């Protein structure tokens, strides 16, 4: 139900929103932009195997570890100010990465990019919450925001491939610089400042505590997805959970907590984070298989696979706006549950994929992504609307942190399930073949001839079998998510912030001069 008393956004707000999509696209693209560049980087900088992993992972780890801190900081110093600081850091780090002369320099630049990204993502979503006070308009804006974030990840690998066909490897980073300069010029003119008028002291001790809670868990889950369960990886997750317990205890006992207790007074906030985490679990868990299927099962080159992976994005663009419109006409819980059911249908299609089923895979991925974007856009709107407007930065950062946890957990759980089936189908195979499909492809190339073809055919069939089991597991989880969505969100409608009328909550974080 639209709040008719809230001020409607006009051309200025929508123009400002369009500008805010720019950093969102760049941050999400940087997750995948290295897919094509790593061979050229390896030839130029000669990184060790460990350094190569850190070139990939340092960005994501810095981003995940600092989201909570940066969201809280934006509430205190101003979300526009934090956005401008982050854009400056992101632009400088991009230039440093483009002209890095050593692996160590590139890793350091990627860390700085992650720090900049951690300021940009919650700032943009929090500013959307403040720019659009009307429920209907805010829902539309967040729907577009969710679609842009999802599409940016797919676009990053394609853009990387196109740039590397014409320029040197540093161009995949350098493209960020003019975009950030444009952002720095337009944001002060178009985007008003918002911040908490009474934020309290900044809890410095909570900064390392929050980072220590997030990073070990994300690291452990990513390593479990890549290498399987080991005592070291399980210990990493346990250490993170232990720090998380200490962090939560501290937040519950302080008036100036980094994560304010007021955020959870609205019933929709905690439910939104939980449902968004489930959706991220499914999205990243499916990506773990689809990318390998295109390259290692169908034998596509990296650029060709990246181009085909864009196909599902064609339907994603319509899913979020349609779901936002439906949520204005009926109980939003049923639309969210419908998104989960639609996504489960996508997993069901993927479970039917054979070793040569490109179009069925793309159809399944498109249906899955449409359902998940529907869920993510609606629950993000619900969570932000339920939180006090002056805490929008913290609310946005918790949503993003939940997405990071969900994505890492999805890759670990569904990846481990698929790997277990893959290995059980190849009991007497060479250890390299039985370890991963990538190892089987390398072994088949070494063998060559009929022997190599036989090894590759068996490995591909085993991988597809594992993907089918993982898809059934994902479908079951999403159906459970649909039931949970109705149980947690039924009757919420378009909630006011923390139990207050929406217009009153919006006024608490009114734009500041300048």
C-alpha cells in the first residue's frame, strides 16, 4: 500500500538515482573483471600460485570485511560524503592496479578497491532509501538497483574480454577512472546529503570485531567450495563465528552500538536479511556449476562462455520491476514466495540438463535468476523500509553482508554436494581426474586420442550428475524459503520504518544543506 502522505520523487531524484547506479555497476563488475585478464597478468607480473589467488580474492575479502563498518560510518559522517570518499579511493586504486609493476602492488591495489567498494555499495542503497520516501517509487528504484547489481557481475567478464582484445591487461581497471571522475562531478550537484542527526560515538573496537567475524567465515566457506572440507577451513569458520558471538554481545550491550538495536524493532528487517541470504545462497551456488558447465562440459572458450552467460540477463531486467508492481497490488509475502517458487522451477530445469543441453541450461538459469531478483528486490525494500531512515547505511550494509555470507555458503554447500556425487561416480579414476572436472580436462589433454576422449566423457557425465543433485538440493531450499517468506512477512504490506508512519521516519533523516 503506497504511502500517499510521503513526498513524491521528481526528475531530480530519478536523475540522482541514475548517477548512483554507476558505482554499483562498477563495484559488481569488479567481482568478475579478472576472469580474462589473469593469463596476461601472470605473464607480465609472474605471480606465485598463492599471489594469484590473492589477486582474485583480496578484493572480495576486503569488501565483505568492511561493509558493516562503512555502513555505520556513512550514517555518522553522511552517506554522500562517504560515497565521494569511496569513489576517490576506488578511482585511485583502479589507476594503481592498472599500472601495477609487481604482484604485491596489484594485490595492495585490489585491497584498496575492496575498501572503496565497501563504502560505495551501502552508500548507494542507503541513499536510494532516503531519496524515495514514497513506498511505490522506492520499490521501483530498489528493483532497478537489484537488477543492475546482478547484471553487473555478468557484464564484468564480458567487458574484460572485449577490452583485452584491443588493449593491455590494465585496461580492465583503468575503465573505472573516468566513471569515478564523472561520479565525483555529478554527485555533489544532484545528490543531497543524509546522515543520522544523533549518531552517538563511533565504537572503534567493533571495527576489528566485525571484520574478524566476517572474514574467517567467508574465507573458510570459499575454501571449502574450492578444495573441500578440511580441519583448517572448518577452524576458520569456527573462529569467525566465535568473533561474531562476541560482536553481537557487544552490540546488544552498548547504546552507541555499530549495529543499532532499533534496526530490528521492525519485523520486516530481520526477515528481509534472512530471505535475502537464502536468495544469495541459491544465486552463487548455481553460478558455481553453470560457469563450469559452459567451459568444461561444453568446451567453450572463456569469452564465448561469458557472452552466453549474459543471455539470462535479458529476462532479469523485467523481473524486478514487474514484481515491484505486483507487490503494490497484493500481499508482498505472496509475491516473495512466488519468486522463491519460480527460482525453484529454474533449479528444476537445471536438474534436467544433460551433457549437451545449452538452451535448457540457459532457460533454467534465466528462470532461476528472475525468481531470485524478484525476491532480493522485494526483501531489500522491505528491510530498508522497516529500519529507521537515519540508520539506512547500517541497514544496507547488513543486507550486503548477508548476501556475502549467503553466496559463500551456497558455493560451499551446493559445490560440496556436487563434488561428492562427482567423485562417487569415478571411484577408480586417476586422482587428478577424480578431484575436479578441471583436473579431468587437463588429464584428457595429456592423454589425447580415444583414451583422453573417454576420460573426458566420463568426467563430464559425472559432473552433470553432481550438478543435477545440487539443483534438486537448491530447489528444495528455495521451496522452504517460500514457506518461510509467507510465515515471516505475511501482512507486512509496505511497512513503515520501525513501527512509525513512513512520512515521520523519512523526516528523521531529512536532507542536509549542501
